[in-house]
C-alpha cells in the first residue's frame, strides 16, 4: 500500500493530539474552570523570576494560582492526594517576599518560587512533620531542617508538605508505594490508575501536575529517581554528604539524602545549588573532599541569582545546566 507524505504527516498530528488528550485529561479534564484558567502550567523558576522582575506577577499572585490548582486537582477533581498538608502561612510568606522585593530586592535565587517538600522534612512552623504516619499526627518540629533554612534564605515560598510512602516504605516488606495513613494513596497525574512510584511520590505528583514549581524529595534507594521517572521529571539523588540530612526522618545514614525534583534540568540544578551546603549537625557534609557550597546571594537581580546558582554567565541552557550537575556530582564523589 502506497503511503503519501501528507498521510504520514496527518497521522503524526493525530497521534500527537491523541497523546496530549490522553495525558492531560487524567488529572485535568474533570477539574473544571479553575484549572482551565491556570496559566503557570510547567512554568520554570527562571520564568517566574522574570515575571516578578517585570511586574507581570507578584509572589502572592503566583502562590494563589498554585493553591487554587491544589484545591482543584488535589482536594477535588481527580483527588491526586499529592499534598498531605498545606502551609497556612504560604500567602503571608509570599506577601513578605513582595514587600522585600519592593524595598531591598531579591532575597535569593528562589525568591517567591512556590515549592513543596516531603512530609519527613522538619519545619518549625504551623505544619506538622509525620513521615505520613498517624503516630506522629500533630507533631511540630522544634526547629527547621537545615535544608528548610536554606530554602527560606533563598526566598522560596513553601506551599505545604507532600504525601509519601509512610515511613518512606520502611515499615513492612508488603507496604504499598505512595500510600500513607495520613494522606492515602498518591495517584499518578499521567494515569490515575498507575503508581507514582517510590516514597517521594507525593512530591513527584505535585510537580508533574503543576501544583508547585519545584519540590524536594528524599531517597535511600530509589525514592527520588523512581517517582521522577514515573512522572516525567528531572530527579537527582545527590552523593551522600552533598546535602544535609539533619531534621529529616532517617532510615540509613549510609544512603539517606534529600534531593531536587523538577520539570527541567535547569530548575533541578538551581534547587540543588540551594540545598547543597556544609551543616555542622551532619558530619557527612563536612568531608573536606566535598566541593564548597554555593552561597545564597541576596539583594541581586533575579537573573544574576540564577546565573550564580548555575555557575554560568548568560549560558544557562539545559545543556549547560546538565554539565554543571555532572561536574558537581563527579567532584563530590571523588
């Protein structure tokens, strides 16, 4: 049978349309008008910084859009169960970032950027830290985890805690990946009847469904990489000692680490540079062979902060960011 070029092109168009129809409706079709008017779908850190700099959006407007989307997709609609708890202070923090921007400029490379963090990471605020377990319900940490301090210093707006496999799956040889007593079962936004994989599945589902711009997961063995693969994200498990574990519910000090989960290589690189630092409470980070941490550079322009975070000057393409990650991780393992 002879097939014309036009026929092939038409078939490709139909296939692409079908793929888009298949992926999007799983999490969005039933969510209503709130999601239809959301215009931050798969938006990057760089874009949101530029929007704030130009006055197109404020940090509060950005946070409000994401919180509305969480309500539409996570609490209602397809009920992704990606978020275990929302931060009641999120909008107040966004307001503070806006005020800071007007008076003294940018706090750091994540100024006004909405982020979610896994429920095993301590925050000394109005949110609990439970590792998904009802046994710790109501537990408020005495102090922020070291990496939370870093996120706040960089200007991030923590929207809430993401659901996870209870106790990071370290509770039974028959535990269900992505399920917790507090949050229920995380659903994969790309196919609601499929696993989001791994104990950081809540963070993965949240970023994949654009419930936040970037997220932090933790991994002992596969808990960042597997959910990232299942939801089309860039996930990095750093070498142990590159990122502090203090203030994170542990499993194995020989393997535990937090790491970035994002839509793009560049966003993952920016977040990794914020997270990576020496912490006196985590001896693994004090190894003199580790690369030096990147400072949180305050009071600068958005793009200058991004370029500093990536270690490049006007060349922070995905390829450049990839090389930066590989170089940093190679040095950290030597």
